[in-house]
C-alpha cells in the first residue's frame, strides 16, 4: 500500500476471538464451549420455568431436533396447534377483548441501498463520524479515517 503524507494504516482487531478464517486455539475452543453450555442451560431453564416442567425433562428433549406442532404439544412445549387467526383469537380472549380485535401493524423502516449510501456519505463527509469497513481497517488522515475496502 502506498504511503500518503500524514496518514498511517491501522488494523483494528479489538475483539480477542474475532477471526473466523482460522481454526480456534484450545483456549478459544474451551471459551466457546463454556459459552454455548451456559446459553444452553439458560435456554433449558427458561423453557422449564415457562412451561412448568422439570429442568431434567426439558434437557432430555432439548437436543437440537425440530419438532412438529403436534409433537411439541404432546411434550407440553406449546399450548396447542393453530394458525395466525387462532393465535389472535386466543390472545384476544386471554386479555379480555370482546368481539373482533383490531390488529395494528407498525410501519417498517424500509431503507433502500441509496438511503444507506447517502447515510454513509453524510456520516463521513458531513458529520465527521467514522465510516466503518467490514474489515475494520482504516487510514487515518488528521481527524478523518478512510476505510480500506
């Protein structure tokens, strides 16, 4: 890469376990396994508590399989099987809504590619904020950082 006067290259790797392109070290493997086991335990506990089941019973069936609605209902993982309208009607009944409930659909924030590009342009050139690249590599020129893509 050519040098520009007053500029220096920075490679920002601020996370310790960030690079997915290489094999994990034994320390990283142990860390990831501990993290996964912890999240799995939290998930099993949340399901057991939420469904009024024993932790060990939920753990026995929490093996990564996908269950059909009928299978999940027989294992007490869900209350029943139904379509969207059934869920809306059941929910309305549970919260005491009489008659047909009114569904409100919030507007989505739909942004086009042009919106994103303009946002990046405004952020970088007008607001003076840094424009992040996917590789976290920048050239710093005075108070501006230019992404290296």
